[in-house]
């Protein structure tokens, strides 16, 4: 256990140099974001807003992975439908 903690700390410190020993910036960013999300869930999420928190988390994950775009999120929030979807529903 102590060795793994030491390895993690050394990897984090080597990340600030140009060595291959350190973690990548993407991994460090993902780790920091997950710590923030975990803290926010423990601190602010309760039974009344758990669905909202999960929708926000899912939207952020999909946005960061590039599966959806900001424009699609805005249209979802405003309740606008895609033109092809509305054309299919009228003709079908």
C-alpha cells in the first residue's frame, strides 16, 4: 500500500517534467475532474436533486467525449427537435 502511494506521488511529480515517467496531462485532468465530481456529489446531491445531477454528469461526459455538441445540448434544453425527426413524424 505504501509503495503504491509513493508511486502515485512520484508519477504526479514527474508529470511536471518532460520525462516519460510521469502521468499524461489527460489522465491528470480526468483524475482531478473526477475528484471534483465526487466532492460535489457528496456535498450537494441529495434525494431531491439526484436526477438533475445525473443528467448534468451524463451531459458533461458525452460533451467531453465528443459524442454530442454544445448546439445539440442547447436544442435539447430549449425543446427544439431536429428537422429530419419532425419531417419523419409528419410523413410517417
